[in-house]
């Protein structure tokens, strides 16, 4: 079954998600050392904070640094 064309979103229009999937939360907890594969359960995981990344300002700085300006 296909998705109706009015429901398809473009990659640039995607918003930041406020909820992580279970596998994403497990990866974050494994990085912190709070989740161990053998002893921990994948159910009842604690909430983990979603980091918002701002790319627009970094791109603007990088573009201004790489573009030479003649005086």
C-alpha cells in the first residue's frame, strides 16, 4: 500500500522529534553505561533527553569563513 502524495513530507521539512524509539534509548543508555545487555530489560526504560542540534548557524559561519572577501 502506498502513501497518498499529500501525506508525504520532504526531508527538509522534518521537525525535531521529541520522543526516541526504544533502540535509540538503549543506544544512549549503553553509551552512558546504564544499560547492560545481559542484565537489563528493554521494557520500562528511563526517559532520555533529546538533544536538539542547530545546524543553520554553523553553516552560516562556515560559509563566511570559506568565502574570501576582497577589500
